[in-house]
């Protein structure tokens, strides 16, 4: 356990966090954890239970009864909500448009942060999200803030047919009181606007080497 470490990747929507995290994790032999999937799964359950995502008291009392279980499948972490593993629903329009409201609630964040930290008991991690280097694992030396021009990010979502207001979600995630999206102290910024997926991974590996990670 003491030898376990975390590569923290944060950034706005469609900046390339999941793609990079997956490739780094497989290259380094680490578990990839997509923290946004947990916020999305909670949002999906809240909507399914017909609770207003803007009503924080109602969300908090529902959350007390929701059973969240994390696991792993190969190199990727998995989540079950009340025994069910959500699928494509996590990328649906209703989740995209409500996840920022649910994840702005401090009690929701408290619960998710604890679940995220528990992953380190079992293995070293590449974890991606919004507050991984600022709040979840602030002591890790390996921190990348990944970004891309707004029109590039919107085009990436559009290309896969996803209905998502990237701009609105980023404004909410950056403007909230608790754990807003920002560049952590010590994080290096990686702009992927002009990167291919492969050249982005290479650039990330150079950053991690500069930060002292032993990669061959
Ligand atoms: O992949 P994409 O950038 O579209 O989003 P995501 O990483 O799946 O995260 C979905 C939403 O969850 C974000 O818009 C945030 O509101 C929230 N989130 C968060 O608050 N903190 C995190 N560490 C990760 C996600
Ligand atoms: O996790 P996040 O929302 O930050 O982004 P992603 O899901 O990893 O990437 C969003 C989309 O951009 C995906 O369709 C990737 O294939 C694409 N992408 C790209 O075109 N060029 C890159 N350098 C990185 C990602």
C-alpha cells in the first residue's frame, strides 16, 4: 500500500482526460479511475428516482439510501449503483445537463472523494476528473491539467453525436464554491488542441518524467 502512487489528470469537458488516462494506465500497468463516472452514476439514479437534481436536500436524503459499489474490470474501475452497472445512460443528455448541479453539492462530493481515495488501498492509479490534484490527492507529485480550445472540445463531442453543452458545464464546474475546476499547484498544463491522441500521450509522458516518475 505505502508504495502506491497516483497520476492525477484534471481538465474541462472533452479535453481528452479519459483517453489519456486509459492509455497511460495501460502503458504504466495502473488502474484507470474515471471519477466523473461516479458523479454521472449518482445523477442517473437521482433522475431515475424522479428527484429534482437542483433540490440539494432531496438529493442528499436520496443519497443516504443509494448503495454505491466500485470494482475493477481489467485495468479500468467499474461502478454499481444499487446493484446495477449503468452503461451508455451515463453519457445521455439528461445526465450531461444535470451532473454539474448534483456534483456541486458538498455532501455528494464528500462521499465520492472518500470512494475515490479508497482505490489507492489496492493499487497505483491514473485518476481523472476535476479536483483530483487539488482535493482528492493533493500530495501526489504527478499532476497534469489537460485542456483544449473550446471549439475543439465542442467539436469532439459533436463528432460522436453526443448532446452536451460543454460550455455550460465548464462554467458551472469552474464557478462552484466547493472544489472548482482549476489548475493545481505544481500541475503542468497540456493543451491537446493540436495533438493527435498518440502525440498527446507522448507529451504527457514527458511531463510525468519531468515530475520525477520513473518511466522507461
Ligand atoms: O468526460 P467529461 O469531461 O464530459 O465529464 P466527466 O469527467 O464524466 O464529468 C462529468 C461531471 O462530473 C463534470 O461536468 C463535473 O460536474 C463532475 N465531476 C466533478 O465534479 N469532479 C470530478 N472529479 C469529476 C467530475
Ligand atoms: O474525458 P474527456 O471528456 O476529457 O475527453 P475524452 O472522452 O478522452 O475525449 C473526447 C473526444 O476527443 C474523444 O472522442 C477523443 O477520441 C477525442 N480526442 C481527440 O480527438 N484528440 C485528442 N488529442 C484527445 C481526444
